[in-house]
C-alpha cells in the first residue's frame, strides 16, 4: 500500500508542476516553437497521467495482481 500512496503523491506533485508551467505559458502573449513544443509535451503527459489513474481505478479481479506491487519481495532463505 505504501507503493501506491507514494506513487499517487508523485503524480500529484507532477500534475502541480505541469499546471504551474502551463499557467506561465498562458500568461505570455507570444511563444517560440520550443515553448509550443514543451506545452504540447506537457499536455500529452497530463493525458498519460489521466489514463494511468483510470487504470489504477479499474482494479483487476485478481487481488494478487493488484496488491502484488505493495508487498516487499519474499526472501529466499
């Protein structure tokens, strides 16, 4: 479960950063080709995050698949 909370926190942070950069971009009246490309990349990343969150919400039927990432690897003794 710690993995999931950590991952969600990371995504929230990334979304905040992307939104802040988009606000700065929107406040400018003219944009260079590089700035337009960066804005497109940010928009694409936000779509990827949205898709990832949707996949996380649609848990698989097998709980072992869903919770497998949150368990530490078993040690072989």
